[in-house]
C-alpha cells in the first residue's frame, strides 16, 4: 500500500486528474450496463429468448406429440362441457 501511495504522489496533477476522469467514466459505464441488465423489460426479453432457444432444441417428434396431447385434452374438455349441458 505504501508503494502505491508513493507512485500516486509522484505523478503530476494533470495525470492524476485524467486517471480519475477515466476511472469515473469506467464506473459510469459499468453502472449503465448493470442497470440495463436489471431493467425488467430486458430481463423478460432474455427469458423469452431462453425459452425459444430451448424450444428449438426439442426433438420435433416430442414437440408434435406434446402438441397432440394438448389438442386432445382441449377437445375432450370442450366435449365434456357440451355433454354436461
């Protein structure tokens, strides 16, 4: 720690100011990136993208079978409702 203090003390003021400004800009950019990642709209968009990616990786045969099960279930539900009347 003492070495760092000695190095900083030996730098000219203009150099220190420019380093402080660069560090401030880096911090501002990091904060902007963090706030962008935490924005609800972006979180939702990333979630949808993950679901789409996983859905595209599903075997087409399994996807077709799952869709057939859903369609059959919905049709059975509507038939059951019609017969109850």
